């Protein structure tokens, strides 16, 4: 199993940005494996993480073995046994709560068969304002299939472990997930006006942070971006991610810096230049915070990635 910095490195092609929401080590175990052009993975999360970017030009399917605590997608709370399907990068917006266990599949959209069921699923993804949320029936094969996928990744040499191949991934998506969507359609998860308002304020302020990540950012600017009062903005951040705006901004800067360090070439980049790019002007504080969250110093990430590349 691997911890968060290594997971970032594996998923760079998918433009993953995941923001840690705890000031201590991000404790996420992940196992990934390629099945031809597809990727299968499973995660165990023991600290909350906010994910704000997803894969490009891929169908992403996520199954929640255990939704953990304070888990939401697009501001909507999810339950164990829920299935997410999404294609558009900007639509994959969720918080993975402490105690979550999930497995998933990335597959290139271009490789999906154009059967009527798949065409309907993809059309629904494109038309959706967010991920499709499906809730398979208890008797559906979806749960057992993802349990099998998870077991095969965690214990590949154990008796009875299945070896997943590219055709198995396509069968899972086309036959089983397509059938669930055809039979039930997408699930409308309730979201009251108060929650929707807080989510929109949070997202507007967060988007402003991302676009101005290398600048000083003040609460008044976030209020203007969210068209909301300071109290509303502070309450929105507390409700959605459990942090103040300043605390979240600090973790957002760390996440952007970590992602760039994990894909940098050491002879063309430095820790200082990357830190400055994301508004991290106090190098000592940056290094200490980075080590607490990622269990290694920024320079260690840069060297490790350079060694892997060599």
C-alpha cells in the first residue's frame, strides 16, 4: 500500500488535485493497477480529503464500500453502496470523509462500446450538472463485483483472488453499470436550499482561491466572489470542509505545490520556485507543514520523483 504522495504521482495523467483537510499526516492507503488502457484502484481513507479535479476524457466510476463520515458530492451527502459515474473533469467535485473505503475504475471514453445502454449513460453524464449518482439494488451484482475488485487489489496472491483484465472492466461498465442506469436512472439525492446555498458560496470562494493562488487573498475578496456576507462564507467553509477560509487556503496551496513537485523534473525546478508559484513565501513554514501532512519534505518529493524518472 502507498501513502498520499505516491498516489498523487500515479494519477498525474488524470490531473488529480486532492486537498488534505487535516493538519497532520494524510493517511490514505491506495492500490492501483493497470488493466490495459484502464485503471482500477481501491482506497482506504483515514483523514478527510477534498478532491477538485478528475480525469480528462475518461469515464470515472466510483463505488463506496463505506462512505465514512461527512462525505459529500456536489454538496450532497452520500451513503454506503452508492455508485458515482462521471465523465467531465470539472464535475468531479467531492469530499472523501474519514473512514471511507472506495474502489473505482478509470476508462477512456473513446474505448467504450457505443451500445444503446452506453450511449444513454454517456448522454446522461454529459447532460448532468454533476456526477450521476446510482444506488444499485441489494440483489444487484454491482456490490459483489466491486468487492471482488477490491479484494483482488488488496490480496492479489490470496486463494480465490480474481485477476482482472481489460475485458472485465468493460463488462463491469457496459453490462452491469449500464443495466443499473437503464433500470433505475440516476438517483436524486435531496439537497435543501440552505445546504445548496452554502455549497455555492463555498465553491465560488474556492474558485477565487484557485485563480489567485499565488497572491495574497483576503476574506473581503472571498465574500465578493461568493456574493455573500463574511459570516455566510465562514459558515460555508466550516460546514463543507470543517476549516476556516484561511486554513483551507493554506491546505489548497500545499496541495497545488505537492502536485507540481510530484511531476517536476529536478534539473528544471526547485522547491523555492514551486513554493513561490503558489503563494508559499515562508519556506520554513512551508517545509514543516508539508512534512506534517505528506510525511516527507518537499525536497524529498522532488528527489524521489527524479529517481523514478531516471
